C-alpha cells in the first residue's frame, strides 16, 4: 500500500479481500507469506486463508484480472505454508517480484521461466518501488 501510494498508483488496501471487493479492480497484488501471529490476531487458520486465496485466484481468472506476486519475506520465512502460497499464486501470476534472499533456491525464478512470465529480484525491500511501478506502465 505504501509503495503504491508513493508511486501515486490508485489502489485499495484490503488485507482480507473477498469477492465483493472486485468492482473497478484491474490488478490483484498478493504479498505472499504465512504468519502464525496474524492467524491468532485475526482469528483465522491456515486452512481458512488457503480457501480465501483459492477463491480470489478463481475470481481473478474469471474477471481476467492481472495478478502480481510479491514476496519480501526472505529465505528465513520460506516455511511450508508460505511455499504453498508462493506456488499457488505464482502459477496464476502475470509478474513476480521478490527479494533475492527470498529466492535463494531459485524456486520463483524457475517458476517464472517455466510459465514465461517476468520476474524481478531486488536486493532489499526499498528496491521494490521501481519494478512495482513498471508493472503498471
């Protein structure tokens, strides 16, 4: 949200988006990652989030929305649940942005190559602005 606002890209920040949030939307940006703390605070489970993400991906496909996958968690955040999100969202993505550290094993780079979609790896979170802006040009 902060990056989109800085770049003056009209956006809606909707952390728990659902099918009612698609009016006027052309691009869906997923910042992928799992957080047990968020699950407790927001009172949802990994299974709840999986179902919500699959529903969003299906609706995005039906409405022909562009999907951008962003992963900023770094290699230390690549747990089994995060891997699931990266794989499911990545397979539907039109563009992937990740930190280099988050793709040390080249999982995302390989996926992007297999799917023939662009990927940009950045050194630090602060470097995401430029590739993010380019996605909307």
